[in-house]
């Protein structure tokens, strides 16, 4: 939609109509100092709330949340150790969500494994070009199936919705 000199509410409603409701926005509301402080807290977990990637321009975190933590906050800034970051991304959230067969590499667990180079891992997405895969991730297995092989997505979609037992 081209810029028009109209009432802001009319602009928003027109945009929603023109884009069939498929509109999102990026809000800049987090302070880096706060992010670092919370990240250091032992019970904090690392995750992403990225939206549907099938249309539009997603937030860069859709492709880069974990590489950002590993590259920026672990390797570059030393806010967390590598081990702390991996724990906050894997077994801690799985445990908190009651996913007893996820989050660890152990017998009888699902094989969700990411093999990355801690010296090379880096996010690549930007707000203008968010659909960029990170660098430094060599292999990814989801439910035991290879979805990234030698740094390239295989096209395999092996994920599934996970729910805590007893919830629908």
C-alpha cells in the first residue's frame, strides 16, 4: 500500500482489507540490558514465539533466535556459557512443559538433535530480509529424521505439535 494522507485508523483498516488480514508488525520494545539480565537468571528459558512462516515477512527470530543466542550472547559477549544456553533451549523448557521424552540425548528419547559449530554459528536474517537460514548449523534431526544435511535443508518436514499429556 502506498503512503496516503488519510486518518491512521482508516489506513490500518484499508491495509487489513488489501492484505486479506495477513498483516503483522514488528515492535521494538525490549531493552538489551533487560534481555541480558533475564538471560542470566538460572530459571529463564530461551524460546521463540515466531508466527506462521508460510506467508509475508516474518520476524527475523523465526530463523535466528537460537543462532543469535549462541553467536551473540554466548560466543561474542559471554553472557552465558555454551552449556547454560543449550540447557535453557532444550531440557529446561521440555521439563517445564512436561515433555518427558524430549530435551535430552538419552535412550528412549526422540532424536531432536542440532549439530552446530560454536565458532561459526550466526543469525543472518534482518528485518528487511528475514528469510535467511543461519550459518554454522551442519545437521538437524527432528524426530530422528534428517532435516538439515551439511548445512542445507532437505525439505523433510518431520516436526509435530507437542502437547503436555492430559491437554488437548
